[in-house]
């Protein structure tokens, strides 16, 4: 029997005015998990700044928030650039007021054997996935500290931060950095009233994922490969995100919460046959 399915997406979860006084900036908020979290915060009264590069993604994120009756603005931002991040926060502030909650969700990944990855490939992934959260978090904290006002940061990680990610080495290394950043920054900024937490999703398939990730082995019969016997649904991730950023998590900071149906702990006594990353990647080539 699988773990019970989540309640319907519009089930009342937290009070509907939980984020009535908040502006939530979500990087990568126009696709997948970021879009689902944008909807989740909007359902609870938050005003949303969707921050990413592509016009199409920005429009899609704003439309998703408006579809649940919320207010959202599109903020063109490249998280690899501290200047772009600063300009994005300025624009969000001008349109909605000071950002009070930051969700570092944008990331990049593609499966590749480490020895085949170019220096540029390494830099692209680590700059988006690790530099981005650092630039956004420090921009956010400088502004909250100057205002002497509290805030919350949520970093979306991945459990291969702890296990390593063969075939996804730069992303795994960057996510390890993010999990560690959560711990450092939570201590640095707790005296300023700023909480910093991480959320580590397991398998949450969605239509916006690049084909290369949709095609990974096990994506077809994944329900049979996860101890929970089901994949995660986007709105249950949004519930965890909104809880961690809400006043109901007021004493939780420096925590990396796993939401994956126990998938990362599955190793057990039965060792699956080992396939080297290089062999698997070659077998995928036409
Ligand atoms: P996704 O759909 O591929 O979204 C990535 C987002 O990041 C896009 O909206 C993209 O928007 C944005 N982005 C990429 N580069 C950017 C840049 N330089 N500046 C600003 N924004 C940028 O990913 P997802 O599956 O929803 O994953 C969201 C988060 O969850 C990521 O941190 C991922 O590592 C984590 N995660 C996901 C899963 C899963 O099963 N889906 C599992 C574990 C962890 P633009 O193209 O418009 O810039």
C-alpha cells in the first residue's frame, strides 16, 4: 500500500491570511516546483515576485498565481549575476513593497559523466545552483537588516547534497554547498530575526522538466522504485515550503527538511546491480 495521497490542493492548510503582509520572491517561480510554491503562497494571501530569465516562464508563473486569485509580478533576473539580483530586488520592491520572504528555487542540472563535462558546463550549473542562492540571500538579508525587519529564506536543495550524485556531480556539489549555506546563514542572521531553512525534494515529476531529466531510468515505473510507492505531488511540496516560511515555524531555522517518501534512505540490505555512470551514458547515446 503506498503512502496515503495528499489531500486536495485547495484544502485549507494554514490560515488564509498567513502571508497577507508578505512579499515572496521565488527564483525560478515560473516552472515546476517554483510555480507550485508560488501558487501555495498566493493561496495564503502572499504577493508574489516571480524571478527568472525567460519571458515565457515569467508569464506562466504570473498566470498560475492569478488563476488562484493571487497577485504576482514578473521580475527578469539572472541569479548568476549579483547586479541582476540587486536590480531584481529593487524592481520587486518598487512594484510590491520590500521582499519579506525569499525562496531560492532556481537551479540547473543535466546528467553527464564528470570527465565529459566542460569547464563552462561546470560553471553554468554551479553558478546558478550555488552562487545564485548566495547572491539572493545576501541581497535579501542586507535589505532586511537595514530595515530592522524580520524575514525568512527557504533554499530548495536535493538529498544528493549528502550522498553525492554520480552523473550529476556539479549539481550535487552545489546542493551540498546550499545545505551548508543554510546552516551558516541561519546562525549569522538569527539575531536579525531572519530564519534560513532548506527543503530537499525527492521525485516530483512535472511537465516543465527538460526531456533529458524526464528520460532518466526509472522515470517510467518510478512508483515501484520509491519506498512510498508513489511520487511526490507538487502541492504537498508547497505545503512544506509555506509552513517553513510561516510564523508557525517561528523557532525552526538552520534545518534542511527532506520530503521524499524515504527514498534517499532506501539502500538497505538488498544491493541493486551497479551500473557505472559512463556505461549508462553510452547506452543512451544514439
Ligand atoms: P525547473 O522546472 O527546471 O526550473 C528551474 C527554474 O530555474 C526555471 O524556472 C528557470 O527559469 C530557473 N532558472 C534557471 N537558471 C536561472 C538563472 N540563471 N537565473 C534565474 N532563474 C534561473 O526545475 P524544478 O524541477 O521545478 O526544480 C526546482 C528546484 O527543485 C531546483 O532547485 C531543483 O534542483 C530542485 N529539485 C527538484 C526535483 C524534482 O523532482 N523536480 C528533485 C530534487 C530537487 P528561466 O529559464 O526562466 O531562467
